[in-house]
């Protein structure tokens, strides 16, 4: 079981403010997660072949990475509703407040 101090330290690192009750709850939950991870780690995977660990290269259907034509800036700016054509820049709404 995680100690109160260990969970408090993890909370500080994650910039979380936790109550005493939450620290106890998260300590139990972290312990449960690590117990499950140990169970998964103990599974015998010696019979698992490498081909089952990812996509089969023989059936890889990705296309070759070939450079193609690009959209000219005049065309792109003409399609942008709030473009500043004089400066060649796109205007976008702010995504962060404050």
C-alpha cells in the first residue's frame, strides 16, 4: 500500500490538491493498479511470436512517401474567410483565454 506521504508527493508532482480522504482512496487505487500490472507481468509470453506484436509487414498497405504538388499561397488565402491577403497571413481566432 502506498503511504500517505508517497501519494501526497505524487499529487504535488501532478499539481493536484487532494483531501486526506482522496489521498487514502488514490493510495488504494494505485496499489490495485500495481497489483494488476504485476499479474500481467507474470503472464508467460514465451510462446508469443513477434508477428503478433504488430502489423504484418507482408500485408502493410501504406503507400510510398512521395512528395506531391502543394497548394499555392494565393489559392490558400483565397479560400480562407479571414485571410489578410496584403501580408499573406491567415487570421485565426484565439484558442487560449487569458
